[in-house]
C-alpha cells in the first residue's frame, strides 16, 4: 500500500503536501517524500520514517513552488532501500518529472526485462514505479503528449496503479482501468489536489469534488482541471480491503463513507451471528466502526475492553513474528473492570495470520472475561494479494489451511464468526463485479500466473498511441 498526493496551488504547496501526507500516514509508514517545482527547477526531500520524522519546518520552507507531489510508502515491490523512496525524480528532454504510485504491478519482471535487455536501459531503483516513468518518457519521446503516454501505460501495465506525475508546472493523475486503488480530486484554497483518500482534502480544509474514474486521466494546472477518459473496463475491481481495513474510516471512497460500510458490516455480523452477551468491544481502532454496527443492531452496549496506546505503530510492520507477538501487549491494554466476569463480543476487521487474534483473546480472557465471541468484519482470507496489500503467502494465512472451527480453537475464542461475502458486498454498496475479492475467493480480476481469474475486458478510447504490444509479452 502507499499514499499519494499531487497539488497545484497558487499559495505554495510544500505545507499542504505535508498535511496531506500526514492524513495519509496510515497508508504507509516506511518512508515519505515530497517533490515541488517552482517554474525552473525541482526541489525534493525524502527519507525513511514517518512524515513527522522526515520533514520539519525548515525543510518544508526549502521546497519551493506552486506545484508538487508527495508519497508515503508501504513497500510491496522493491526492497526497503533509500533509492526506492518516492517521489521518483528525473529529467527528460528538459522536462522536470516526478512520479508517485500506489499499487502493485504484476508484470514488473517482463517490463523490466524488456527495458534492460532489448533497450539497454538502466534503472536506479528496484520499484515498479520507475517502470511507469520509463514508459511515460518512452512515449513522450515520440508523441510529446501525456494523453498518449498514459494510454501507453494503460496498455502496458498490468496490476493496480493510481499514479500522480508532475511534469513541470502540471500535475497528471490517473487510475488503472479497474480502479483497484482509490484516487480522488478536490479543491484547495487556491488550486486543486488529487490524493489517495478524501481525508487528505479534509486536512487542507478543501472541498471534495469527486473520485477519479477508473481509466481516467486528470490534468491539474494553474488554470484548472481537465479530464480525458483513456480506457473503459467492462467492470471495475476496487480492492475490498480498502473498506474492510486499509482506508481511514472518515474517508469517502467511490461514493461510500468507509465508516458507514464498516457499520453496516457490523450490523450484518449481528444478524448473521447473534449472541447473548454483556458488552460489544472493538479491537481498536480497526474494529471500532464494525463494533458500533453490531452494538446498534443488537442493543448490547458498546464498551471498550481494550485501550490502544496511540503512540505505537501497527504491529503488522514489525519484521519478525516474535516482535509482532510482543508488540500486541504493548499496543493494547485490557480494561479489567469492563471485562471481568463478562461475556464479550470482540469485534475486529480481519484475521490474517491469526497472531493478533490469539494474543487478544488471551489478553481478554486473562482480564476475567467468561466468554469471548469473536466477530470478524471480513470473510476468511484464503489467498494472497498481488495488487498492493501486504497479504502474506498462503502458508502464512491461517484460514487457507484451517476451517473456521479450527481457527476458533487455535485462537481460543468461545465462538467465531466471519461475515459472509454476500453481506460484505451488500455493505459496500457496490456490485460483486466491481470489487476485487481475490484474497477472499482466490479469483482475481486480472490474469495472475498460477491463479484463477475473471479478467475484465478493457477498451482503449482516447489518444493516438500505436506501439507494438508484442514486445511486452513475457520472455521465454
Ligand atoms: P494477524 O491476524 O495477526 O495477521 O493480524 C491481523 C490484524 O492486522 C487485522 O485485524 C488488521 O487490523 C491488521 N491487518 C490486516 N491486514 C493488514 C495489512 N495488510 N497490513 C497491516 N495490518 C493489517
């Protein structure tokens, strides 16, 4: 996962980009970066760590200009090395260019082989983002049109990509034809913003305009916003995990407030698996909205049995299993008075490896709960994600090998229920065909080697791009 943003604003962009990245921090904590353009040159600063660690007021004051892009990174392709920190900056035929990307390409190896072996090109990073830069300049070289360059990208890239590109005094933003990752557009005080989630617009006290459509290219300049639809797919494939876990609850994604989706999931969890209990307790913060829905539907009081130390990062980003296990105890403290002697419905968004749930059940039981009914806001996760969520291999996914009853036993809960796929889809307000459910069904919206798929048909409807697509076929 990653968070991306691009801003054009007559009042300067470095501080707005910083606030926007701060709002998107949940999408990536490994590194952060900003690139701006002041009419003649690029200014850049990036580094490993949280937004607050990478930037300070003096750095931000040195990032001059009214055009800029920013990025927070959670690596899925490419190692955790300084070269891979985005934005990826370069110049081409006198143009200053910076690229930021959220998503994961599934044909990185083929594309990289093509550029290295057939074209003799060098790479500075091991990211898939650099490939997007290469394709863009390859096309600009012949047509000098960003519409054609983005069309070239959409024809050649496979996988998920929401991309923001700065080319001198303009910001271009496009979303893959299936719309797998979110991207939205807003108005700022004296200009416009594109960003992964609407909370970044809120942080600037801006005005949400709309989501960028799948397959659309939006161009922002000092004179306003232009749009061209480059590609249209037979149906879309928004990542279901954005609603379940990844996005902030206060974001609106493709027309749905994430909090509402999670509350509806909680309601359905109650209707599907009602239970007589004393309290509904969320696993904070990821299960909070789901738990309010369960509480409202059941009439059982919502009471926090676990309090989060809000100064600690996500346990998931700990590199080893041992560290992840210990981190749970530091991160969440049980409120004994709320739990002792009680029958508790414990609501969380998802079970991935099962480590967290087992620890939580242990904590809540040790605090005196007499029964722990685990209710989970996602169906069993049975397959890995190839499209940008850090979802482990099948071997590490607890539900890929064990039945629900076996998982219940393993985590030590009294009862365990996962929401059904049907109720989950209803809660999102989208059609089955417009979501990527790969991690839940093992069937993906595009071809992935060795996996089942239900690929969408894509029509390319804009631009004059004509290139021999055969050159991008996998090498033998
Ligand atoms: P576990 O079952 O121990 O792997 O942990 C699952 C918990 O981690 C979930 O309840 C989520 O809150 C969180 N989580 C799920 N998926 C991810 C992810 N891709 N990155 C970070 N945290 C995640």
